[in-house]
C-alpha cells in the first residue's frame, strides 16, 4: 500500500465519525488526521471550557452538525471537502472549525 493509499484508508468517513465512541484512540486519530495542530489546540481549549474530553467535543460537534446543519452549511462543507484528497479529515476539520467558533461565542 502506498503512503497516499494508507492515508486514505486511515481517514474516517462521516459515518465512521458519527459512530465513534466519545473517547478512545480512533477519534483521537481522526483529530490528528486533520493535520491541523491549530485546530487540535482550539478543540482542546473549547472542550476544556465546556468541561468535556476533546474527543467527546469532536463527536458532539459532528452529531450536532449532522442533525442541525442547513442545506447551505452542507453545500459549503461539500465544496471544502471536494477540493481535498482526504475528504473525511477535511469534513471533520470544517465541522470542528464551526464548533470551536460557536464555543468562542458563548
């Protein structure tokens, strides 16, 4: 398996993210797969502000997006992930960017 194939195989899809437990290595790996240390730091800060584990925050953010996103929100994230070779990681990053901003607005 090439490095690109390995990266793709380890990148979670939306269904995987929704089904992951609130804690554990799988969700932590999904966060790391975004490759965005700034976002991981922001998730850590937001989750600390809400007194929850970062993985629980990430899973809640995914769940809330799936349940509450408007059509326009989906169009925006689909455009973002359509330009990325790791769509699962790009989707998670887009959702977490929104969730972190929401926590900052509290």
